[in-house]
């Protein structure tokens, strides 16, 4: 992970960023309490540890390139998103807030998450929607300089890794003006957008479950459908 996390956290301290962080926290409050397990991992410290507050999982840890950046009761893990220092099949829930659009190897990150998640474990992704006013705003600074991924593309990647998408929402229809004083003038636009243009919100949240294919043993044909023997009397067959 690069220093985009530092820049993005600074942006979340702006008036518009604080509004978005509040909206994302409220959305996670509807999702995280229903995801259970022993270990929850957030990749990157985006959101200043606020995003995980509603989770009922006791052991919550945050992975970052920077050591000792997470206050208790969260565990701080030093590592890279595309090379997680975590054993296979150990994490119950992974939260991925605005990481894929800023990393150079987003598909490899998803592959790593699939590796560390337990079977039937859950992945929660927060991402900026390219099909929105936010996606159309091209600037050099965070968050506008990210490579926003469409939901369709993200779902294709997840399907290749045997994830099943079980829930998705598109939300936050604020106009991307930095000056918060314009908020009262855009309130009508936000209200119309949330009601009539639901696919064009600034952010999406997606919940996916890791599916593991199970092998169904197929009996040999002679065991499943034994042939009838008419000439033998009193013959018994033992199946091994």
C-alpha cells in the first residue's frame, strides 16, 4: 500500500469527506452486526478505525504499511495488501474500504483475501462508483485520481475467485463540491438523486461470501445399480 491512505484520511477530514465517512459508517452499521466470527480484518487504516465500530466480532485488526497507527482495542498488523502476513483460512470477515481503486494490483489483493478467508467467510468492499458525478471529476489529488472500478467488473473478478455476491448498495448522492457552504444549494439535487438515480451514487458497498466447491463422490455403476443374477441361488455380495 502506498501513501494514498494518508492522503485519503486527510481528505476524510474535509467537510465533504466527513459526510461520506459518516454515510459509510451508517451503511456498515446495517451490515457488520450480521457477520459473525472470531477474527475481522480491515485492510488499510482508512477511516481512522471508525468503520468497524458496529461489528460484534471481538478481535478486530487493521493492516497498514505503518506500524502502531491503530488505537486499542484494535490490533495493528504491518504488511502489504497483496501479500498478507496471515495464514490460510483464518479470517472470518475482511473489510476493504477504498483500496482497490488506488492499488496497482487489485486482482492480486482479492486473491490474497480469498486465501486468508475461511470457507463461507465474508468480504465487504467500499468503492467509488465510476458511473457518477464523482467518477466524471478528473483531478490529480485523492480521491479523484483513483482508478474507480465498476460494480460489473468487480463482480466478474469475484466470480473468478468463487465469491458469491449476496448484497450490494449504491449510496451517497452529494455533489462533489469541496466547499461545504454549497451544501444547502445541492440538497435538492441529492434528494432527487437518491430517489430517481439510484445507480449513480458516489459510493457502492458490496458484500460477498467465499464459496468452496465440495466434491460429491460418485458411486461406481455396479454398486449403484447391481445387476440381477438369475442362475445363482444363495449367493451373497459384500461391498468393501
